C-alpha cells in the first residue's frame, strides 16, 4: 500500500503551466509500513524520463506486486514505479479512439483530458477484471491568461484493461453528476458571459474511488472546499460504460 502527495518545487519556466506565477510541482510517495499505528517509510520523489515543471496527479495503483502510475490519459501512459529509487520508466502507451470520439463530441482536443482521479479494480462482475478511473476537462473564457472566470468542469468515467498494455476499453459519454457551486455547470451547460464565477466554484475534483459491496464510491472535493461522496451501483455504472 502506498501514499502519494504533491509538493511545490522551486522551478522556473514551464511547458505545461499557463501561469508564470506557478513554480511547479513534483510528486512524492511513501510506503505505508503499518496501518495501526500508522507508520510511513521515508518519502521518495518520483521521476520519469520526460518531465515538465508541473508534475502532479499521477494515479498510483498496484498490480500484483508492482506499483504502477497512470501518468496521462491521452495518450494513456503508464509508468512502472520503483519505490526504492523513485525512478518510473514508461511501461505502456496507447491512444484511445473512444477518448478521441468523446473529445470531438465536446469540442476539445483529446490532450485536454486530465486524470488524477484514482483507480479501482473491478473484479466483482461477470466481465473480465478491469480498472475504473475518470478523466476531467475544463474550459476558460480566456485560455491565454491566468483567467479564473467561467470555467466549465466535467468528469467522465473510463475503464482500462487490467493487464498489459492497460489500454482504454470503455468511456462514459455522459458526465458524472458531481455537485459544484455553479448551477449551469451542474446542468451541463456552458457558462454564460453573465455567469462568470471564480474557477474554484465550478470544480468537483475526484480524489479517489473504491468498489464496496457492488457499489462505486467516489470521493471528491466541491469547489476546493467541501468533501463529498458520490455512490452508484456497479450495474448502473457498467450500463453507462459498456451498453
């Protein structure tokens, strides 16, 4: 079992961050050695071969005795994490036509999908075991600046294979009905010019997900302020994903 956290790093310049005031992020992880009482091994900074100044939202999960990380969703890039050294070389990289179709229907490039939502192993249904996660995307009225107004923020579930090459096998075309402070965002409507709000009022950021008693349970933060739980029966989840 592992614990992951992000930490600001004093970095200059970026090919990912749109705001020069952001100095960057790095991902650290620490192995939980005992649960009761809680005990952590020394933290290790993770790194891979190609990195940006803003490194965050790596989704760490276990496959048998290996610790893997979803580094990006398009391409769906997975890393093989070494907890001793922190080095995480690329394990697999695939491009999903399903994400491309969803992006086209929304009107965004597929590279604008982001991850970070956690991973849950589904092995309680009649299907072959698979991993479940979510992508999110957001839009801004002024993408060339550090605008914090009129952000449209939605998340979609997706499933990927539980074995190499861990490619995406299903994508929900409907977004998750997660609660935000902005009514138009909740209804799936683009914000109007008269409905400009600070970007955090539109955010419903998924932090983790688990399968419990045939239910998908998603933990997320509303407006970077309130902790919320979303629950959905797995039969209904699979209907959205696969039917």
